[in-house]
């Protein structure tokens, strides 16, 4: 149909053009023919010029030509002195000359259109007059109709031939394409690298492979299910798919810290840690054992003789096994190799990693210490072990050697760098081999999974199946998958106990001395150079410079929980933040009313939730982050659907939360403009954005994160058990 339409339009536009060209060609031919007639009659007309009868006879005799309609004779004075019968009486010599000069405008007389040509007659005595010839154009119309008919037939035939060829080629191409697509759906060239797809289908194969991976993620995440993941559903998964299998969590940071107060009393607090925020609700649902380093001043006072303590306080949902490290071990393993080496290595924060041989030895020994604790806590030979974060890169392989049937799930909470960056680690092979002791190795994003697989491909001799995201090394297979971590969504009962946002704002203003009517922005982080606190303060300063109207109406509250203060880099970073805060307050603050409140202290969960509810804006400007849960906690706290989230594009959460104002924290102007946009955002737009964010965080909560990993673990455990039964049956 498009071809028919195009050809019809072409014919419609071409026919008038052809008519004009044909008329022009015939007019030129008629002029040449008229010149020949005039030349042939010139002598006769010159002799008969003074004899009217003879002149008239010559004109009438010449008119016998079928192509001539009328002839006129103009004297040298410009008068028509002789004419044939059909020559118009009202046509003068001057008008005839004008018609003759206009070839595209034929004259119409009785009988049809005519072409007028004027030819001067010159003799030896000089000009004798002009011969006006009127040529019949009806034959041109007949020929034009014939040409039009033939042209239409030609175009129709050409269109039919083109349509036929197009249909044949399309059918052949379509059959080949369908055959290739069916081959892709059968897995040829898609999951079998030895049978690559045809070149024209290679882009489709790549896209289809990516879509299948995304669909697999959606199915595993349960996006098509209307059920909300919660503790009960996670417990149901454990009962049905894992049948009450034992769950052991290993992390450096403990979920609760017992601190001995100066008055001798015991205080319990939750550390500022995204890991604890995510994993602790899962443990309450699983009722397993958590193994962690006991770092609190009162931790030894509350454990039993096996170094166990039931948590949470007063609920006793799970057991915490505390391990004790010497100061030298903690300095080398935690502050040294883990946080001066691996932490800056994995974060693109422009801080140079430091690797020391003695730190590596402590790291290896502490990993072995925790691996021994896992083996001692295991009540069966196939427990489910959840290894958390970069502190225990060697532990999976150590546990695998002692418990070959264990299902080990390692989750790397921080980013994974590209192979070139990771290659500077002197013990890169040992770390990769240790991590590949895992049954499942999880990262926050697909990008980090890709980086890890490429790193293994670069530095180890391993078999990698990119289509299935599996790595086979040392006779064991590891599934490398992305599991975006999240938080526990507040229950309706918990949300009802929260004070209103207005009350939280009033309490915050009273506690910090914030003037009435000020708009409040908050940042909640550990004191860490990867969190972009300095860039955030610079953006606040720039916003106040660009928009002076906010200088008397805006306050920024930065909670910076102390972290790794024994490290020189962190001490220097804290000093820079303090200096920047003092500089900005000196520029824009007033006595008793600073622009920036820097709160360098730990805040419990309830205090942080009150801060979120009091804020107009929450700023998360991480320079590089695996996920960052502050943004999700802020969204969960805003059941009034107010407030605006400014989120770094370099945080893993940015991919899940496009409704936030996503910024490049290195671009001070962009972040300052986003802060101004947040402060001036209409309430309706705030509700629309926050409503979408809350739906995302509520659906993709921490129970879904844990459920996905445990469901994958259950699938792999079932496969292992079936394989073992088949082998036993064959052995019999």
C-alpha cells in the first residue's frame, strides 16, 4: 500500500510536468515548421504583396495543410490586411506577436487551442510584412493523452513488478529471520557460545540475551506477584523451600553493641551501618546465629560461657556469637587491610589504598578465626552461611574446605572495581580464590557483577559462562548475581507511633535553635570520605551564593557518625569537614543561628527517623556507593508523602529511584541547583515523586532481597541433593 500511494502521487505530480514539457517541445517544433513554411512562401508573398487576390489565394492554398488552422498577413504598418476564414477578426498583429512569444500559453479559438507563430517576410527590396500562422494543437492533446496512458501503464507495471519483487524478497527475508529467531529461542547462538548467531541477528541475540536476564531477574524478584514480602513470607520460604535449614550470618559489625556507661549501667545501641540495617530484620525472621566481632565495652559482660547473647534485647529472636580480637588483630585486619586497602580500592573516591604484609597476615588469620567459628556453630554439615562484606573475602573458601556441602552466600556490600584497578592489590588471586568458595556471590548491581567476572577472567584460570553468570573454579561453581539490598518497611503499628512531621520539626528546631520558618535539609552518614559530605557542603554554600533569598531561611543539619577515627585519612577528612562548616557558617550564619549544624555523634534509629520526618530535603551525595540505604530510610519515614530526595548518581540506589533529583555530586553547580529545586518544589510534585518512591521501597524491601538469595540457595541445594541421590543410585 505505501508503494501504491507513492507511485500514484508520483504519477499525479509527473503528468502535469510531462504535459508542460510536451507542449514546449511541440511548440518549438511548430515554430521551426512555421519558419520553413514562411521561407518557402517568402518569394510568392513578396510578389503578391500588392495583388490582394493572388495573396489571398496563396494564403488559402497554404491553409490546406491539416496542421494549419488560420493564416494572417500583416503589412509593414502592423495591420492585418489579409486573413483566412478562421483567423480571428479581433486579433491584431501586435497581439499575435505577444502570443507567439509566450509558448506555454496557447490561444483558444473556435475549434480548439492553437499555437501562434509570427514569421517576418523579407525580400531583396526589404521587409515586406509578417506571416501569422495558427497551428492546430488538438493533435498535441491526442498525443498527450496517449503519452499519459502509456505513462500510467508503465508506472502501474513498474509498481506491480516492484511490489512483486518486494513481497518475494520480504517473504524470503522474513522466513530466514524467523528461522534465525527460532534458533535463538532454542538457544542456538544465545546460550551456546560455540554456535554464534548470524551477523544480521547478532544485535538481536545480544538484546534478547539481556532481556532474558532482566526477565529472569523480574521472575526471581517476584515483580509479577502482588504479594508483599515481609517477615512472615520469608519465614514461609524458609519452612517450605529450605525446610528449616540452619542459617548462619557472618559480619564484622555486630547488630547491637553493649556499652558500659560511666555510672555502671549498660546501654544498648545499634551501630550506624547499612549492613546492620539490612541484615538484622532478616535474622529476626530466620532465627539463626549471627557471628560478629564484639567491640563494645560491655559486650563481654552480657554473653554466656559460649560467648552467646540473645537479641534483640527483650525479644530473643536469634543468637549473636561474639568473637574477641586483640588490638593488634583489629588494627591489622580491620583498620589496616580492610579499610586502608580494600575500602579505597573498591571505591572510586580518589584515596590511595595502602597494602602492608603484616595487615594481610592479620586479615588472613582473622578470616580463619571466623571460619572456625562458623564450623563450630554449624549443627549440620550443610548449613546456609551468609557472609557479609569485604572483611571476609577469604572466609568462603576456608569454610568450603571444612564444610563441602554448605551453601555459602557471600554478599559484597561495596562496589567492585574494574580489573585494572583491582589488579594493584598484591594478593588479588588469593582474594578471588577465597570469594569463589561461595555458592552464590551477590553484588548490588549488574555492573559490579560484570566487573567481578571480568576480574576473574583477567587473573584466574577459570571457566566462565557469561550467559548464566557462573564461574567454575577448583571443581566448584559460583553463581554471580545482583541482589539490590534494601531496608525493612515500617509496619503500620510502628508508623502510628511516630510523631507527626510538624512535631518532629518543632522538636528539632527547639533542640538546635533553628529559627522559626526555616527550611531544613538533612544529611545522615558515617564520617567517611566516600559519602560526599564535603561536596554536599560546597553545594549548600554555592546555593546560598546563587540564591541569597535563602540565606535567612535555610538550615542544613549534617549527622556524621564517627567511624574509623584511628585512621589518619579519616582524621584529616573530619578536620576538612569541620573547617568547611566553620567557613560557611562564618559567611552566611548569625550568632546563635548557624547555617550548618554538624552533629558528630551516633544517633539511634528513632532519632534518625525523627530527623527524616522533620526535613524538607534529604541529601545523599555519595561519591561511590554500593547501594546507600539512607535514601530508602528517608522515603520510608515520609508517610506524609512530603519532602524531596537529592540522590547521587553514583549510589546504587539511583537506578531504583529515578523519581529523586539525581545529581553528579562532583558538579557543585548541578547539586546546588537541585537543592534549590527541592526547596521550591510544589507540594503536588512532592507527593507524586514521594508516592512513587515509597511504592518502590515498600515493594523491594529487605525481605525481598533476602528472599531472592535464599530462594536461589534453595534451588541450588535441591540440585545438589538430587545430584547426590543420582550418584548414590548409580553407585548401587
